[in-house]
């Protein structure tokens, strides 16, 4: 073996140890932050009331907002939720991946009632990120995991974002680099025959509609409770956002999109110079944080197209721009 294969092997051993330590911490009731392809998650044993309570405390999250349970397999998901025909079709197409399904909760499920906020439904996701998958498999329990940030603020897409906000509260923080998708999962409720889009996210509505061969109903108020991602103000930076900006006003920073950008010499980030929506999604939260860190006060945001991942990007921007309490 030469030097570099030694190094590779050492890294593999370290990663395996980190994952088994994190799984042990989870089973012990501790909190673990881990990478997924969407954003970093703040995980706790979903069957442990105390661990679930700590998740709400650490995030400062309202208790009426149920969490998403993360599982290693469809079999594990089906032990906790009832999958109808549409749910199974979606699971086959998008699990593992950036889709969360809200389905009827099985009465015999050991998931904490706090985690589902007392609802008779449960949100289940199987992430695709290899580290998340290895962790969930090793943990054996379902893992309740909202985004690893303070409630209402911008979601973390790097381990550094997590460390800055909640690092002290964690038993383990697994660094998996930057998140590939960078937006939260798409949430679809499959409670009856007509699936409902509860939150746009990392999988575009069009992709889902293609698989089920019909339009998704728009959720929100029709399904209770509304997702916290549906709270008017969420994903909010400190700065005020001005959407659909064609020009930049004095004192504003610029969050640009595409190749043609208005004249501006202050702080600027471009979501995607090429005008590509997946790239813009992956950059959205990190760019909002970066502009926020410059203490700009106001951010002018250029228009982003509304199709594909643009639906979720515009959803997050709208909530980030909403008046705060
Ligand atoms: P977050 O963990 O911040 O990504 O948010 C999880 C989202 O899933 C929130 O918008 C929750 O309201 C939503 N959610 C979780 N469980 C349910 C459920 N049983 N019914 C409807 N929405 C849910
Ligand atoms: Mg969140």
C-alpha cells in the first residue's frame, strides 16, 4: 500500500467510527446533526420522548409543528405508516431521495406522540445521502430530524452553519460537506386518494405529477396542521428582502440570478450565473447567510423562474421576505 491508499483507508475507518459513535449517541437519547442531500438534520431517536423534547428545545420550535421521521428502508417506513397505492408508487420513484410522505400513522407505531404533535398521520422520509443512510441503518430506530438550525432561521447546508448555531447542544456533528440539493424535501400527503403537496422542495412538482399521472392538489390549509415551512415568516435572514428586484437601491446587497445582472458595486451573490435552477437551489441558503453576514440591512432579490425547483426557491424567498412577528 502506498501513502494515499493508507490515507483513504484511515479516512474510511474514521468515518465508520464517527457513524457508529453517532448511532450509539442516538440510541442513548443524544442529538446528532448529520448531512442529507437536502439540508443538515438535527436527529434524535423518534421513539424517545426526551430526545424529541430536546429537539424542540434546541430549535426553539413550536410544539405543534410535527417532525419528519427518517428511516433506512421502505420496510421500516411501513412499520410506522400506512402506504396506499399512490404512496407506494411515490416511494418506489423517490425513496431514497428528497421526498417526504405524510401517511396515516399505524396505531402500534412506537414513534413518540410528541414527534407527530399528536396527529394521526406521520411524516416519513428516506434520505439518499450515503452518510445519512449509514447512520439510519446503524441507529436501527427511526430518527426524528428537522433542519439543524434555530426555528425560523435559514436552513444549514454546511456543517459550519450547524456548528455556529447549535454546535454546543450536539453529541456528534457529522461533517459531510455542502448539501447537494440545498432545499428541504418536498412534502406530499397521501392520506386519501388525492395526494396533496404540503411543501414544495427538492423534488419538483412536475416530476411527482409525471409519476402519479395526475395533478397534485395544493395543500396548506386543507391538511392540518399546516407545515411550519408553511408559517408565513420562515427561513428568515436578519436582513429585509425585497423580491423581484430589477435594480439595486443604495445600501442594498444583491442576490442575483442568471447572466444579466443590474449595475451594483456592493455585496453581491449570484444564485446561478448560468441561470440554472438546481444550482440556484443549492446556493440559496448559503448565499442568504453570506449576504446577512455583511450586515447589509436590505437585500434586493432578482426574479427566479417559478417552474421546477423554482417553485420551492420562490416559496422560501417569499417566506424569508415575509413580515416577522
Ligand atoms: P422541517 O422539519 O422544518 O423540515 O419541517 C417538517 C415539515 O413536515 C413541517 O412543515 C411539518 O409541519 C410537516 N409535517 C410533519 N408531520 C406532518 C404531518 N403529520 N402532517 C402534516 N405535515 C407534517
Ligand atoms: Mg426547518
